C-alpha cells in the first residue's frame, strides 16, 4: 500500500481512538478540572465544548497521518533496518520520541499525569510507529 494512503488510514484510526479517549478524559476531568477547563465549562455546556473539539481533532489526526505517510515515503529507503517489529526502525524510534513529547504535552494540559492519559501516547506510538510502516510495506 502507498505510504500516503497508509498514513491517512492510520491517522483516521488514531482520530477514532482519540475521539473516544478525549470524551473519556474530559468526563474524568469534569470531576477534578484544571483551571482552564473549569473556566471554559462556565461559559459553555460540556457537550457544546466537546463536540466541535472531537470533529476538529479527528480531522487533525487524519492530516497528521497524511504528513506521517509523506514523511515515511520521503525517508523510506535510507534506512533498510528492521527491528522492534517494524520494517523501518529509524522511523519507529522517532515516533516513540514524539510519543514521549506527546505525553508531556498531555500532562501539561491536564495539570499532572493521570491514568487516562497513558492510552493516547501509546496508541499514537502503535498506530504511527508500527501500523503505518507495516501497511506501507
């Protein structure tokens, strides 16, 4: 499969995961919200806040998948190594590094690391670090 198509598919898959996780996270945060969420929920209802966010994040993840597919297509061939269950280990390791930064950004947005934050960076690493290279080859 073309890396670009694989990127769009993995981005859309990540978007579906993220939509579900975002709604669960915001429901959990509603009980113990950080200041920014508390202020936002005073201005709009929870569902009017979450609905557009879910639509925007899903399309953003699909675009991120497209960008990852293009990047994979550009980098493919420079590193023919195969390890960690991925046909292109350099790409997978760079995605794992990005997943670490993603966890840090999620923790900053939530105020601290919470249990519901862990699945999102892990799914990010799996979909873009392993599924995209496997679908591309």
